[in-house]
């Protein structure tokens, strides 16, 4: 599977299911991410739904991972 965030090929045992809207808000739509991106999202967006997230940090993380693994892009 290729992680939709960092685009790295990820073995199935390192893939995590994440709800796009938290389950406590009755979110049903899910996305599958590599463990690294999933962990990073939880670190940066733990307070996403109360308005105190930092989207720029996540963008920077994704940009750096892509640059590291895909220097041609």
C-alpha cells in the first residue's frame, strides 16, 4: 500500500486506519496511513476539532518526508 500522505510504499503490518472525523463525532469515513504519518497527525492535530491545530506543521512534515524519500519530486 502507498501512504496517501508521504507516498511511501508501506507494508500492510505498518498501516493504520484513521477516521477523518473522530468517532466521538460519529465519523465513519476512514483513511489508511503509514504508522509514521498516523502518529504525526495525532501529535499535530490532537486538538483539531477545538480549533488549536497547526496545519502548517503537518504540511511541512509531509513536504520533508516526500523530499527525503522522493528527491526527484
